[in-house]
C-alpha cells in the first residue's frame, strides 16, 4: 500500500511528509519519489535537521556570502540553492525549534530566500519532502510545531510501518539485501526455514536497518545469524535477578549498569554505531553518551 501511494504521488509536485520509526526506510522512500518524478534529472539534496546546530541552520539552508560572519571566507550555496529544480529532503524535521520553523515556513511560502549577508532575494523551485520519527500532529496539538508549517510540508502524509508489523515481508527483504551484495545464492544455506521463522518472531527495534545489519553479519561470518535475545524475567542468568540478592545500593547500581549497557547496545544498533545519531535519537547529550560508552567499555 505504501509503495502504491509513493508511485501515485511521485509524478506530482506536492509536498510529502514521511513518518515512521527509525530504520523503516524514510530516506529510501524520499529518493524513490524523486527518482520517479519529473525532477529525477535534477539534484536530490538532503538536510538532516537534527544534526545541524541551530546557529548553522540558516547558513546550511540558505547559504551565505563571503564575510557574512566570522569564518565565512567564501560564498556558500545553501541547500535550497543546490536543490533548485530538484528535491529538498528535510530529514527529522520534527527536531526543529520554533524559530527555525518560522524561517523555513517563510521560504516555503514565498519561494524565495536571501543568503546570509546578501542584499538580494533568490527565487527557488524545489519540491520538499520531509521525514520524522515523531508524531508531528501531536506536536502541533502540544504547541511545539507550527500548524501552518505542518500544512505546508504534509500535503500528503505517508506512514512507513515498522518491520515487526509486516513480518511477511522479511523473506523478500532478505533476498533483496543479499542481491544488493551479489550473494542471493547464499539464501538457502544462511537463511533456511527455521531461521526465517526466527526472524519473523523478532521485535526488530531497528527495523529494516537492523535487518540489513543481520544479513551483512551473516554474510561476513558465513553462518546463520544469531539474534539478540532479551532474557525473561526470573531467568537465573539475568543480571537483574541476580542483583536481588544484593543490598539496596549494590542492587540499584547493578540494575542501572545492566540497563545502561542494554540501552546503549540497542541505540547504537539502530543508528549503525553513529554516536551523533544515537545522541539525537536517544535524546541524550553527546558528551554524556560518550561518557557512558567509555564507562561500559563499549565502542560504536
């Protein structure tokens, strides 16, 4: 159903908002829309709204003239200018603060912008596709996302389902991922019926991104994948169960340590070891995240 919707919306020029959990393929969906649109020969420019410091956002989007600020030693073409005639993909648009939302709305309404330090306006012709793992409609209701900007970016809204909600797609995805690496012949020896059944029952917190890592790991090791399994409550091997025999302070520290290690492993798996992305997705300061990784001897 999602694929059919993308196919129908691609030939038009309307804005599209792609929603879904991290790892569900929002950027791939955006590229598919662009590649099947009349703009396919023009640029596809991506801006990660969650990874850009607020002070640099205007420069990244609109560009700047030489001397516009300290360190601006040359003219810089912003994302809107680079995407002229093509598609601008605004990833994680739900991370934008109110002031940045206002700046973006102004450009989308007027279809023109001015470089930082510039004196004249530049007209722009871009199609905007935005994506977020957040519920933007709920953010609008909570007053943290502008309603007028929501209407500008969400002419069509497409929700990409989590992998756990479509386990019947896993065999086809595995075949496709193997084919991407010229290894489709390895399907039967690495992913037999029992393994496929195991994959179908897995929760997939990292969605298709996590499945891709599992497939690549199986290819690298030359054996069927081993999935991370959560230990059931009461398992004698469970560190939390063992902590119950300690005094309060020791038990609390042991449980917190175990939680931190599991959480860190999970968020790094979802973000493919990208600390900046893990910081953003986990809503934790990057410095503190690095401290936790070092404390537990984990490396991204």
